[in-house]
C-alpha cells in the first residue's frame, strides 16, 4: 500500500489530485491531507508517507520551507511541488533543496501518471519497502530510464509552454535541472529530436497559429506576447516555418464567425 500526503490549502485542489491518483493506483493507496506546511511536517512524522504532493503558496509556512524541513529529516520521502505560479526562481530553489519534481497546476493526468510510475519504481526498489509495498503495474509505454529522462525534461517543457514570451535561454533551462548547458543541450536533442532553440521557436509558432485561428488579436500583439520584439521578424519566422505569412494564415484558417 502506497501512502501519499496531499498538501494544499485549497480542498478542491486536493480532491482533484486525489481523483487522478486513484485512477492510476486503484486501491493501492492510502491518503492523508494537510492544509498547511506546518500540518505537512507533522504528518510526515506521524504518517510517514512515501510521496508528498506539496503546494508552494500556503498561509504561514510555505511549501518550499516545509519541503526543506521534511527533506532534512526524511530524505527518502519523495516530494513533488505543485504551483500555479510560473516562477523559474521558485522551481530552481525547490530543486536545489532536494525536491524531487516540480509541476504546474492544474496537473495533467498523463503527467501525474508518468511521475507516479517513476517514483513508485524507486519505492519498490528500496529494501525498506520491499516487504510492505505491492508491485506496481509496469508502464507499457516507456521503460524506467526513459520515464526518468522524460520527467526531467518535462519540467522544462512545461515552463516553456507557460512562459513563451520570456525567451528562456538554454543556460537557464539547464540551471532548472541543475546540469551543465552542454549536457542539457545533448539530453534535450536526444529526447526531443530537435535543438532547444528550434523547439522553443516551434512552440511559439504553434501558439501563434492557435491565436490566429481563434482570436482577432493584432499581429503585433501576438508577436510581443510571444517574445518577438518586432512584428516583421515574427512574420519572417512564421513564414519560414509555415510557408505563408500570419495574415494569410488567419484568412485561411480563422474560426471566428464572419
């Protein structure tokens, strides 16, 4: 039986996460809930969870502070930070403190599935839990090595998607995972099949296409929202990838009523 502690000051957030986890683990899970960092610390001693899902922004002791205390006392407890705030500095701080993963709210079921497979496999490998923890159904899509790499890269992918206008440099992405820029560059190319800068540009253009199809936002505004300093340069990049200008794309693909 896997013991999971859900820490969030919003009960609806805890309930939503509980539903997703139950769908993955079925009856193999025992939950406890905390609505503050202080309560999470108390339950980490009393409940001894295998995994803690920890919100960052809570009254009083926040998730980062609570995680630091718990990791110092219980280094084997897996802590996964959740935050609605696209804050690179918070993510970097959390990882430096030893937090195992950082995901944005609302969490996607596929992402929770991936993370649970990754860490349940780690739990099952520990001698301390070998007699008390039931085997977890194998992930059919990826082996454990692929899952671990993908989960690390996913932290960066989520940040990129939620901050397309920030023009995140490769060096900052590497810092997010506490690896060197050269290693991160090789890992990213191997996992994603394209260079980091190519991926970020493609994501910007995909977002631009969605806005062109569903909104009447001016081309200049779209360019600025996506981190392009000039509309002309944005149009040049767009045309290079799509074969037509943003204006032509909108005329052909707009879903707005005439």
